[in-house]
C-alpha cells in the first residue's frame, strides 16, 4: 500500500468525520485544538480506516490522534504488520 494513498485516506476520513474541508485537515497543526476533534471522533476515524484497510487499530492509540502525521503513522504500522 502506498504511503500517499494512506495519507489521502486518512485526510478523507477526518474531513468526513469532522465535517471540514480536506484543506483544513492538511493545514491543522493540532486536530484537537484547531478542529475540535474529540475521542469519539478519533474512534470513528479509526473504525473507518480499519474498514478501508482491513486492519485492526489499537483504539488506545486514538488518544494520540492529534495530527495527520500521527494517524498516518498508526495506519501504516497496522497495514505493514498484517
């Protein structure tokens, strides 16, 4: 799976869940502070990505979902470890 593809999937999932533009996701430094992402949103994003990539994401890692890069890293690890 291509890393750019994962990043784009994460951006899409976040934009849908947070009801913001994909550009807002890419420019946010902190998803929690800048876009008001809470733990429920993080879990919903994790579930959407699990379904898309047929992987399991440790929901406890959802607490660390504060940047696009952090989420991409978690998904990359899940995809490469299956």
